[in-house]
C-alpha cells in the first residue's frame, strides 16, 4: 500500500508496456527518497474533490484545495455559508473524537468537516 499526499507526493505509478497484454505498473520516485521516508503518491488527480476521493478511495484527504474552489463555484446543491449547516465545526469535531461512530459514519463526518472548513476559508 502507498499513502496519499495531494501536496507533496514523492512517487507516482506508471503504466509500463501499455500496448501489450502483459502490461504492468511500476512505482517510480519523483526524486530522491531517504531511507525510512514514507512513500506517497497522489491518488486520483489534482482536480478531485473530497466527495470523489471518498467515493473512489474510501477516505477524505486533509486540506483538499479543490473543495474550496468547488464551494466558491456554488450551485443548487452547494451550501455556501456555514450558518446553513445543522451543526457547527466544533460539534462535528467533538462527535468525531467521541469514537462512538461506525467507520463509515466517521468517514462521512470527516468529509462534512472538510467541506465546512473549506467553506469557512472561502
């Protein structure tokens, strides 16, 4: 397994011999990686919002810059101001820290927090 980093990936997957039936992926460093340093790739692409990351990879990245742009754009399904949410950031953080949530609900709550924090910064 390789961990995710939106901002500082130090490696990337590459498709080798794509035209052949026995094509394979290689993991290639973007530069020198020190012994013991964590290897990180950027899952998806740099334009993927947290909703897409949760749907596709099962986690919500911290500080996803795409969320801020998505919220600024708005739209019919967009909650663009924090006052329209039914809970605030502090309530959600307390609930998340309680540990009383299933794994899936914790992921959803992390997503909600990510979106609220992005909304607060836009």
